[in-house]
C-alpha cells in the first residue's frame, strides 16, 4: 500500500497509521520521523486530520480498493464525490458481472459434465444388463450342450449295443475262392450243405464279400436270421474238426515223448514239434501225420 503523502510503497513493518482516517505514511513523511516516536504516541493523528475539525464529516483523503482518493479539491455540492463513487461502483459491478459470468460458465460446465456422467451411467447400466442376459443365455446353452452330449453318448452306446447284437448273427467265411458272377447266397448254402446244415433264403438276411486286399480273396460275411441257426452251424463245424482227430496239448506231449521230440505244443491249428533247441519246427494237425 502506498504512502498517502509521497505515494510510494511502504513496508508493513515500517509504516505509521492515522488513528482517525486510517491512512498509511512513512515515518519520515510525518513529524514523527521515526517508528520509536510513533510507538510512544497513543492514537496518533496525521497532520491532514489535525488541520480539520475533529467532528468533520468529510475526510480529505482515504484509501479505496488500493487507490488513493483525494477529496480536498471537491466542492461543497458533492458532485465530484458522487462521480468518483459512481466510477468505483461501476468498476466493482463490472468485476462482479465478470465473476458472475465465470461462475455461470463453470456451472454450465459442471452441469454438462454431470449430464455426461448420467448418460454414461445409463449406458453402463444398459451394458451390464445386456452382459447379464448374455451370461444367462450362455448358461442355458452350456446346460443344453451338456444334455446333448449325454444324449449322444447314450445313442452311441445303444448303437454299439445294436451292432454287437447284430454281430451275434454273423458268420465269416475265409479262404473261399472267388468265381466270376458268383452268387454269395448260393456259396453260403453250399458251405452249409458241406457241414450237414442246409440253409434256405429265409435263413439268410444278407451276405456279401469283403473287398480284396494285397491280392488276397476277400472274406464272405453272412448275416443269419437267428442265433440258433448260427449256433447250429458252429456246432457242426466243431464236430467236423473233432472227427479229424485234432491233437490236444496232452496228446502233443505223448507224441513228443514217443518219437523223441524235446519240444512240443498244440493249438487249434495243430501240433508243433521240435527235435532239439534251435532245430526245425514241424507242424502236424492230426495223429495220422505224426504216425507217418
């Protein structure tokens, strides 16, 4: 704040204040001269106030909004005082209006941000709801998928059971020569006749020859109408092999002992004998072979 007399700035610790008009002075700009003298005087009054009556209603100088206003040149009509105050008030009102505009702008910005936040909250809530719906749908789909997988497994088991049930009626004939324009049903009938088990077309549901591999004749697959028919054929096959005097494991040992073979073993294909370790293995399927 400037000194009233010299209009230069004053340090707050080196200023003196008039008790009456509250004006600030340098100590050297007054009759006090020093701060010590100022501190020794109670309720010090500046020279300007001392030159006027104590009850004067008009003070020659005062400080308003940091500006020094000198009333000594104003006339008694008060016109100059009115104009000065009007100018100050206009300045203040202008600042208030600017401040009001600034506050209004800030309020609009806050309102806009608030609207944006509200809009974002609505959109976020909508997204959350959609995600919840999608999660529910995913759970339903996963549950349905598990049910379908279980049904597929069940159907596969049933299909496998049906295939196994179908296979019990099947017969496979191997190493049977293939002829041109052959009739597979007739081939099956001739084989069954050789086994003393005649078949007719009603006994055969289906028959076909498998595809040949590595220049080998494909086997014949026969699907019969009942398991009893198949069992009858299998029984006749076993009797036929038994009548050929196939060797058993016990009989194989007797053969090796009788003829001096060190090793012997037997299976459904015949008996196998070997004179000594590392010797040639000889196969025999019947007693007739061994006796010869």
